[in-house]
C-alpha cells in the first residue's frame, strides 16, 4: 500500500513539474527565444567585424610597405603622397605610423617645420606610449635644428622623466645640444647621469663618457698659487 501511495505522489509531483515548465515557457518562451537570437546575432556580428578588421589590417599593411619601398628607393614625392593618403585611412596604429613616415619624407626634403608638425600630430594621435614617445623623440631631433635650447628642453623633459628606454636618448640629445649652446653645466649634468645609468645602452654610455671628457670637469674655486705673497702679519706679530 505504501508503494502505491509513493508512486501516486511521485506521479502527481511529476505532473505538477511538467505543468510548471509548460506555464513558464508559455509565459517567457518568446523572450528566451529573442535573447538567444540576440546572443547569436552579437556573436555573428563580432566575428564579422573581426574578419573585416583583419582584412583591413592586411590591406593597409600591404599599402604601408609599398609606400615604405618608395621612401627607401628615394622616390620622396611618391612616398609622401602615399603616406599622406594612408595617414587618414585604416586602423589607428597604421594611421599614426603613416603620419610619422610622411613626416620623415618631409624631413628628407628639407621641410623641417612641416615635418615637426607631423611628428607632433602623430604623438598626439598615438594609441600607446611606445608610439607616442617615438614620435616625440623624432620631433625633438628636428627641434634641435630649428628651436632654441629652452624649447628643446621643454620637449625632452617628459621623456627624460619617464621610465622609457628612449629617456637615455633624450638625455643624450639634451646634453649634446646644451654643450653646443654653451650651457656646460647642463651638459655635464646630463652626460654624467648617463655615465652612471647602468641600465642605459652601452653605446649611449660610451658616447656620454667621450662627450664628457671633451666638455671637461667643472671649474674649481680659485686657491692661492704657490709662491704667492703671504698675507701681511698683524700688529701683534710684529712686536
């Protein structure tokens, strides 16, 4: 009797469970189906965008390399025109690299002001620190030829203060330009810092040592020369 009762109760529970499931799907089935369709659509859209992005990146990399070949071969006008086009097309990293190469073509043609403006624009547009600091340093090399020491120092100081490997090149450039401008104290400061920077590239440290030897040590305070007249004795000493 007990087994029959248990079996009946089990059948009732199962029937109630099925009724609840049916009621749930009647009420929410449309929404669940819509959510599943939305998820599938999002996944499909993401995969399509990813495929499009990869195709676009491949196409722009081909165009970028072709423009670089023009630059290497000496066709500056052709390279400049191509990079000018590419700086406004495609993924952001390619646009920034194209802008820097466009600046390089302008620099090779002697248009330093335009090249400087392009490197500055590339630094402002760069998607990461590496590209930004690279553009800033390349701009600083041009500024060393077109601007005074104070303006160059303003440009280089953020790079010098950073943890970037480019900070050593920035410090070297500032030291050399300070030397040429006659600011020997600033030159010694930068070059000495490089000689003591054990994490700096060995070539940079060696160049800093050579430049520092040419700049020379800071002048010492004057001392009495040997054989100079002794100070006159006081009145008490003469008695």
